[in-house]
C-alpha cells in the first residue's frame, strides 16, 4: 500500500471519529429544543457535553489539516467549490462555541434564551450540511480538466445530497438522544429513551434509502458489507434502547456511524473527488496527493502525536463518566 493510500484511510478515520463524537454533540444541541422542557433540563443536556465538546472538534481540525497537507488539490477544489456551505458550517461552529461559554455569563432570561437558541441552530445547520457535502463528494461534482469546480451552489442541492443531509441530521439526533439516556438520571432519561425509539425508526428509513442509493450507484462487495453492518447496528441500537441498555445502544449507534462513513469512503476510493463532467478529470489519491517525502514526514508526526491525543481524550471521558440530573443543577 502506497503512502497516499494510507493517508486516504487515515483521513477517513479522522472523519469517522469526528462524526462519531461530534455527532452526539450536535444531537444534544438539537435536543435542547426537542427534549428539554425547561431551562434546568437544558442545562443538564449542555452539561453532559460541557467537558468534551471542544475536544470533539479537534477531529475536524485534524481531518482538515491532514487533507490540506496530504491531498492539497483535493483541499483546494473542495474548499473553493463548497465555499459557501463550508463557510456557513465554520460560522456555526464559532457561534456555537461562544454560545456554550457565554450562555451563563449573565442571569437575564433573554440573554440565556438567545444563546440557547444559538446552540440549537448552530447544531442543526452543520448536522444537515455535512451530509449534503459528503453526499456531493461521493456522487461527484462538476470538476474541469484544471481540477477546478465549475458548478453552482444550486448544483450541490440535488436530491441525493439533500437526502444525505436528512440522514446525518436524523442519525446525529438519534445518537445524541441515546447519549442523553446514557448520561442522565430521572425523568429526562426516561423521556430520552422514548424519543430515541421514534427517532431510530425515522433514521432507519432515511439511512436505508440513502445507503441503498449509494450502493446502487457506486458500490461493490466491500461497500455492501459496510451497508449491512450499518443497518444491522442501527436496528441493534434501537432494540437495545428499547430494552433499557443505553450503553449497548450508544455503542451500536456509534458502529452505525462508523460503518456508514466507511461505506462512503469505500465507494469513493480511489477517487477523492469524482468529476461528473469527465471521469478522467476526477481527483484521485494519486493525482491529488502531496509528494512522497511530505507524506513520509506526516506519517512520522501522526504516529507520535495521535496516541497522545487519543489517550488524553479517553481520559477526559473517563473522568466525566458519571450520570447527572436536574438534582445536580444549582438553583
């Protein structure tokens, strides 16, 4: 396996980790409107991710940085062609981070309500747009012979990509609901279980349609295995939450995300960004990659730094592993 193939796999792993962790993060932001009945319950939801939300976003920075260094042509075409939706995601992530920190800085109800509204919308919008973006990457976009995107914003809003956005929205919200059930006690935990059942059914329908569509267009034997694993894991997650086994349900919903993202990258390889105008103009792991020397240095750096980051983030989750409830929130 060549180094550019290795880095394609590593970037896939980084995106998988980001969607796994930031997925329930976005889901909880959305649940501040769907599940919480009052400000105290919203504080409980926000506190479940309070110690970890910023660490979860490190995976996005790593994925973006790795793409820039390992596949500069992919990075350039992606961020120029998808400039407006990616800019909107970036603005949402900035406002979302500020909202988490500033929400409790003042006691006025309007102040806190406005920041809570910001958390909801800046969680919902990226949850949709990431699905739209990856749907277009897998489907293929208008790339010319100079490796430049020549389509319009309207071209990105096609039925396949929109369905992908609905899938990520539903899947992240379901993932977040299961995480709430895992991390809370009392009435909010019971309601999270019930909500997860309904969300799970909706997610299953949307995800099955999207994955079958993907398999029909670009799939092979490997992607079919990933599809089966994703669907089976989602069904298992719904069954586990129905049985009150939140830990198993969260693990299975995580496997669903991992398998679904793996399927997208399996259908993409060896392309990194297919051209819908001419297959010969597609960006591949070969024609979009950096030099072997650059990839070699990156591999050494990643081999040293990645275990440290994983150990630290794992330790953070272990320290803040206990459940919380409204009784833990001061008046």
